C-alpha cells in the first residue's frame, strides 16, 4: 500500500485507538458477518466492505503490526518491512532494507521522513542517505486478481534469495479458496504461470514453483519460487491448531430445555443436538467437519462453542413469561459462591 493510500483501520472497524484485542475481535466478527459475501450475494459494495474490515483486522489483531501502525502511521509498512533490526540497528544495511530503502541507514524515523520529504536536518544538510538495493529476481512479478506480493517474504521483509536464485513470496488466500483449492494466475517477467492451490493449505504452507526463480547467469539455470500461504481472517471460522472453531448463539430456553439447531460447517449446514442445561462457552465437537488434510482423505474436527444470548427486544408476552420464571425459580445459580472470602 502506498503512503498516499493510508487507511484509518480504527475508523474502518469503528473502535478507538485504545480498544483491547478482544474488543477489536468482537467488532470484526460483527462486521464480517454483516458484510460477508455469503450473506450479501452479488453485492459489490458489501464485498468491498468485507475486504476492508478484513484488512483492518489483519493489522490490528497482530500485536507487532499494530504497534508499527500506531507508531509510524502511513509509513508503517515501510517500518514493517524493515524487520527487527529497526533504525540503525545491529542488522546492518541489508537487514533493514525494505522496498528499496535501507531503514538501517537512518538514525531515526524522523531522519527517514526528512530524506523522503527533502527537508534539511539540524546540521543544515540533508539527513542520512539511503541505499537502493536490487534483489535477484525481484523485478518482473505481476499478479492477476489475487494477493501476491513478490516484494514481501513470509517473515515480513523484502523478498530475499534462498541460496542465491531461489525466492520466496506471500500468496494471500481467503478461507474458501484454501478449503476448496483454487487456481491462481500471475506473470514472472514475460511468462504467464498458473498455480494450482491444493485443498487444505494453511498459513505457513509453501508451494514450490520449480524453475521459476532468478536466473543463474553462469549455469543458465533458474532457481525456484516458494509461495508462502497467508490466509485472511474469516468472520465465523477460526483455527485452533488443526481444528476449526466457531461460536454459535443459542437462546436461554434452548440452553435450559435443549434443542436441535442448524450449524454451518465449511461445506454445509448440519443439525446439532444441544443438551439440556448446557453452559455458555461450552464446546461441542463435530468430528470430521473441520479442515481437510493435505491428502484430502480426512478432515479435522469443528469445535462449536455455544454462547447463550438473551433476547434484546422482548414482546410483552415474553417479558411476562420471564417474570413468571423468575418469581417461581427455586435454584440459586450463585449458591456455591455465596460464602467465598479471601
């Protein structure tokens, strides 16, 4: 993202800059459910909003990215690409290089801004200069409608060579593409490449493109390109190790009496029996309804966390019935904690 394309991620999610991680997560889930393409078919505006809130959550839910975003504002991605060496850190010029800029060459971020904007430093001259570094094979990559950024490696730095001629880049996928598998098309130089994404890839998975890396001028052979998969956040499903997790709201009467409810899984809805007396936060395991393995022969489990959700707008009849329950209730839910003291 260019600096001029800076987005206020806090405003996009509608939270304050002091919002906790849990508040950001809850707000994102609410917005993601509202704008998800499955809920708004053929609605381009909703689809764009979903991508926008997903992008905001991806940054603000990551402690390190959020810290850089808060510190450097519209230049946070340059700082992100600078890696852990920071400004003038021990990593040296190559360790701090990002997008052609060597952040390690600056004593502070203010020095970088002075150089960028052509301002004079306190000594009357320009602040420190930067080194432009051309990495082997980093030019000539193009994408075709998907999140492929050849400049950024899986560790958040500029794409570096593996050996000297192998390269690594991020391949961004949504959860649907990763679950079902997909084909992606992009160009390397003048060559058009179609990549088959197998079903069941996860963040951290790597796809090898043999012979698509930088050219060795001596041997006339090319290295390989490794695509590091990065999955965007989903509004309903999350990973818990190999398993998937989701939260499903249930009504108070369903929790007390038990019920049969419909629960979404990645590929269909299934009927789940809610036992009478279930507690809010209790998880039910749906075996074989989670994420496919690499072979596609088996699937992990889906853990359904039930959340008892009281109704917000009661009719007069409902309110009267709840008042009757309260007046006739014999059990005290806080009896076991009545005498707790330190």
